[in-house]
C-alpha cells in the first residue's frame, strides 16, 4: 500500500527585536525609500544575544508539534535546513532535537541556502513515502544577522532572522506532498557566499578581508532567481500531472518583491496567487518559505484540498519546489487549553532531562578521574585503561593541533 506524507503541523517564530529601514539608515548610507522600492522590505527581525539558530528552531518546532498534537518523543527525525548553524559541529538539528525532547529522533542539518527548507521537505517526505520513518519535523532556521557585514549597505538591508517548521506524518490517505524537484548549478557558487569554512578558517587575515561575511552579486542572483522561480514551479506542477491553473497558492522564497512579481508575469498567473510577507521579515533564507507558509495559513489563504507550491532558490546555486495537496483544515487544529498545557509540560521536562543527561556525563568523567588518581597513588604508574591522550599528557606530541 502506498504511503503519503502529510503536513499535520506548522509553526513559526521570529525574534522579538524589529529593525526598521529607518533604523538601518542610521547605520549605513541608505533610505527607507530605496529599500522599499528596490526590495519591498520594510522591517526585519534580528536575534538578540542569547538567541541562536537552534533556539529559534526550537520555538518554531514546539509550535508545529503543538498544532500537530504530537508528543515530541514520537518524532523519528528532525531535519534542520540552515546555512547559519550554531556551530560547524554539533549540528543544529541535534540541538533542536534535544531542546524539543525528541528523544527517539535522528537529526541532521541540510545546507542548501535559501532552497534549504524545500530540499528538507522533499527529503523528509521521501523518507516517509519510502516507509523509513513515520513522523518527521522539518525546520528552516537562520540567524542571517550573524553573517552580515553591517557596513555593507548592499547586503545588510536585505536579510533577517527567524524560523519556521512543519511536521510531516505518514498516512495511507492520498494527498500531502505530491511532487518535488531540486536542482543545483555549482558554477554559480561564487555569486553568493559566506566564505567561512575549512578552506577559509577564521584568522586575523580572513577576518580583516571580510571573508567571513555574506557577499552577493545581487544583479546576477536577481537574473537567476526570476528565471528559476518560474521554471521550478512549472516543473513541479508538471511532475504532479497538474496545470498552473490548478494551483491555489504559490509560496516563493522571500528575497525581493520584484523577483516575485517578475516570476508571476513569466508564469502568467495573477501576482496575488504568489504569497508575499517579505515586508515584515526581509530575506530569512531557509526560514523564509515556512515563515510565509505559516503567515498564509494564519491569513486564511490555505484550506483543505488546496494545491500549494513552495519554491526556493539561493546560494549554491540551488533551487527546488514541492507541490502539496493540503489535507488538514487549519480550523480543526485549535487544541483545547489542557492539551497545550500537556505539551508545555513536555517541553519543560525535555529541558530538565537534557540537564540531567549532561550532569550524568560530567559526574561519570569526574568519577573516572578520581579512580585514575587513586590508581596512580596506589601503584605509582599511569592507569593503562585511561584514555591515551591523558596518559601522554595534554599536547600528545603535537603543536597547536597540527601534525
Ligand atoms: N541603499 C541605497 N543605495 C544602495 C543600497 C542601499 N541599501 N544598496 C545598493 N545601493 C546602490 C548601489 O551602490 C548602486 O549605486 P550606483 O548606481 O551609484 O553604483 C545602486 O544602488 C544600484 O545598485 P544595484 O545593485 O544595481 O541595485 P539593484 O536594483 O540590482 O538591487 C538588490 C540590488 C536588491 C540586491 C537586487 O539585486 C536583488 O534583489 N538581488 C537578488 C538578491 C536575492 O535574490 N538573493 C536571494 C538569494 S539569498 C540566499 O540564498 C541566502
């Protein structure tokens, strides 16, 4: 029997601090008028100290699980689409998995820049359709403000921070994610970069050269974006055996209203059929599509039975689209207060459990150190069972971690 992957929960979170175009005009030589006219952006949310990609993702994930009415411990997998992870390691999805108390779930990050959420949705739906997993949380979360050069007016006015998430669940009932398509053209990788990585580790030189910040060839990306948005939408609609006229709503990556309007003209669909909330969030990269999806649901633009296309494009260059037959009436997802109380308690317990696991590991480490010291004191020789690094001393024959 065929399995189908349905979106049963959704949630979004944007940090409370709002930065307007006027605020930015005090920082770089720009104006509210220029930013509105050229991009459509009016304001964006910026993460404060103590807020990270993972914490934004946890808040969005909690809301999505609440709407789905799903115990986090029942999740099989957490995928976090991000290009601004908390760390290179551990992955942000594992931090989200821990923060949610999704104790049975596997977790991995997926980096396809602004196409990341659509890629992750496609992977999650594929896992469900293949029968590998039954419940998957797909998160798009970004702290773009942390990779901005706040002296570069051509980029810093464009981006914002936020997160969105959906719960995918398997069912024998037809519908849900009907078709996906993904693509990449690595020859355009240099058009949009955040250079920090193993090829370009953080040193005084790379910091001084600004290589750790986002850099973009805006005009080239603009040209690519208007073409690929229309192309990818057409492709996924064709794959599902539908026509553009069958699509009730298109949720494009929110980079620039001019890109969205140009794509609408190319596809010959009314501009109102492409959802746009860019004015309030700016470009939140992998978070933009789920943030827009949740806003569209809240605005009453999504009903059970609708055909919806989510389409992304961005660094890589990458692009992708998913066509969803929406199967849940958003009105049926208003759970009673007591149920939300249960979820809230689960999240608090998840925090306590995580704390206890960490404390348990720390105690185990202290215990083994004490036993080793006792062994050395009693026998006068290092414990042969101690980790080799500890027996050989801290540097272990290497200087500065280099061979
Ligand atoms: N305020 C005032 N003037 C500005 C600003 C600013 N914030 N930024 C640039 N300008 C100036 C430029 O210096 C230039 O001045 P000049 O003519 O004297 O040299 C002038 O405005 C025009 O600059 P352009 O770059 O030609 O402006 P354009 O109309 O192309 O708009 C923009 C720039 C908004 C970046 C546009 O190219 C764009 O939206 N590109 C696509 C970005 C995108 O889609 N990114 C998505 C991928 S995101 C991801 O994957 C992470």
